[in-house]
C-alpha cells in the first residue's frame, strides 16, 4: 500500500504543508518576539524564543533524518499551540492574534497529528482554555487579558470548531482507507486476470505447437510457428502486468528484453537491444510495440542474411520530447521493391502502426534494411515518464 501513487501524493502534500507551516510560524513568531521585546514583555519573549528553538531543533533533527516527518510536524504544531494558549494567560503585544490562531489551529492539529492524537491534544487545549476561564474568575494570574465572558465564548467556539474538524478528518481518513483498500483489491484482481490470460495464451500456444508437430507441410509449420511467437509476445505483456506493482503500465525495458531473449533462441545472429531506461507505456501501446518488434526481427532473422554466420540485428527503442522512436536494422541483403510490396510481415507492421497514436513508419533499403516507427506517447505515459515520484 505504501507504494501506491495516492499514498505517495499524500506524503508529498504532507511534506510541503509541513515546510510551509514551519516557514510561516518561524517568521510570525520572530516578528512577535521582536515586538514583545520592544514593549518589555519579557515572559512572552522567553516563551516565543523557546518555541523558535524547539522548531529549529525539530527541523535539524528531521533534516538529518533523526526523526520522521510526522514527528517534525508534531513538534511544530505542539510548540505553536502551547504558545497560543499561554498567550491567553500572559500579557503580550498582540493577544488578538491568539484568537485568530485558535480558530485555525484545529485544521492543522487534526491534519498533522491525525484523528486520535489530534483528539487528545485538542482535549489538552480545551483544558487550558478552561483554566483561562477559571483564572479570569479567580484572578490567580494578573493582569487578566480578556473578561471571563469572552474566555467562555473562546472555549465554546474552540470546542465547536475542533469537533467539526475532528468529524471531517475522521470521515476523510475513513474514505482514504476505503479508497486504498479498494485500489489494492482492484490491483489484486487485475494481476489475477493477467495471470489467467497469460496461462490461457500458453495453453493456446501449446495446442498450436502440438498441431505444428502433426502437420507435414513446412509452410504450415512456419505459419503456426509465427502465430506462436505473436501469442508469446502478447503473453509477455500480461506476464509483466501480473508480476508488476503497476496494474496498467508496462516496463518497456523488461518487456522488450523478454521478447528479444525469446527471439534470440530462433537464430544464431546476435540481436542487440538498446532501450530507454525507465520508459513505461500503457498496456495497449506496449502490446502493439511488442508485436511490431516481433514481426520486424522475425523478418530480419528469416530474410536479411544468406547465411547463419552470426551477423547483427540491432533494435533500438528511445523516447525524446514525448515521442518514442523504434528502429530495427540489419546489414543484410535488403528488400527489392516487389518484395516490399508483397511482404506479409511489412503489411502487418503497417497495420500495427495504425493503432498507435500519431505514428508513421519508414523503410530504408540502402546497406541493408532499416525499419523506423515513431509514435506519440500517450498523455498518461508522459506523466509516468516525467514523474519524480516513481
């Protein structure tokens, strides 16, 4: 579950808000400390300086990874909350700011501390406010900043706001857990589905191989063998999906290496693969890409060279500016114009390229054969290619 994209995005949001809260609170407390010092409110200066030091220590400990982000956020919210509540007892330059802070504190308390810890800490602040009400009546600490009636209103208002945020955060976390549980179950079902599809394709391949062993015609054997290779290419996609944590995208490097490894068993020529590291494509695009490579390399194995003397067939798949360029080339005898028009493999490759987004295929016949396919990477794949969360 921690590898889930939604969870990572939540962690990124938590990190950004923690840093923002840290910068804002440091700035405001620093300014207020200076004002308190100018007006000789030395008790508030001491409290505010203590809060600043606590936040700086928390930041340093988090920076060197001695504490977790959650603990750093807890230090921030606890230091600010204690400072705000103590400002209701001790006279300072701007007590009205405490009233404003008390109205927004529950948002940060329940977000940073969570439902259970936020509930406990809110009860502590309510207790502090109740003590402020008691202090205004009994006049234990002088001077009294606000009248007792205002303290009662502050207490009632804070309890109401805290309860609303408590219920909201409780509902949000409950919904998040349900969403993550549903997402996990969907991924499990998709992996199981891909596993079953792969097994069914293997069963079909087995039947085709059995049929190939029974027929006597070399042409029939060749056709059946080609169909087996195509099914194997499709099956490799579902194998990648069943083993991967991603349920809708395929790691192209692993996928193409599996295809090339399978094709390498059919020839003594060396198939050299150069593929973009970290490139991920959606299932449909990966399937078409694999079928295209299967056809292109199979054609090169069968027709490029007159002898099986260990020549090279080069396959390249690179991405640039959200365009994927696939190249399959050899230094063999090439096609003549009639062969190119009548080639079933080339026809299949042209049909496959039509299914890809904004694609075009070129064929160069000088010094061998070079087949190039360029297509646009879909928007979802672009995000995966550029995302720094992966």
